[in-house]
C-alpha cells in the first residue's frame, strides 16, 4: 500500500522530520481525507493524511503511564506541509482526543535543534522545564525542552481520573 510505504520510508529517513525518541509501531488508521486521524486512540503511530488521502506525516504516542492518565507524544509532518497551521491543528485535536478518554496530561520533549517544533509547542502547550545538555547528536549536547498540556476537566488535587 502506497501510504504504508510512505510512512515506512519516513520512519527510516527522518532527517527531514524530527529525530525519533521512542519505538514506532506501524498501524494504518484510515483518515477521512481531511488530515484525518483515527478516532480510536491507542499506543501506535497514527498516519496523517492530506486532503487527497496522501501521506502527510505521523503522530505517535511514545509511552503512557500504567494507569493511562499521562502520555508522551511526538509529531512529524512532511516539510512541504509545515508552516501552515497543520501542526497546531493536529496537536490540538490529539490533545482533545486524549483528554476525552480521561488522560490528565500530555507531554512532548523538543530538542533545541528543532526550532520549528519549539515554535509550534510554544503555541499549544506550556514549557514545564529544560533538561540541560541531555541529548547527544551530531557531536554536540542539546537541551531537551519539556512541554505539556493538562486536561482542564480533571481535579488537580486528586489522583483519580475524571472525565
């Protein structure tokens, strides 16, 4: 299938996307032809489709807490589709989907060398901290910026889930 092949090529050649943080699971979720994502949220890569049902990128749930209330995610969008509001739209929709099934917080780790992703996350999430010089790549140590967004519906004084 052409879409799966595009996704597999992207996962192998991520220089034009972000550097991966976690293990990828290749599961095709059918889109609706309008930058679609599946309505079901699981621990997999979600393939993003453009308006022509062509491969546009991916969004991954890298890991979740055992009680499924916290998630870490990553997003990759084809370079030619970046800088037009798509990343903001995808992240906001993904946050909403996760929060609708009871997640309390969603985080992303963005490295200093990924300026477009830093600018995107500044628009949709809160900077919670920086792990200084925590990632070594291309002969240099880079800072890791931790961004998160929390579910407004949860009781922040409780450890239980609230939907």
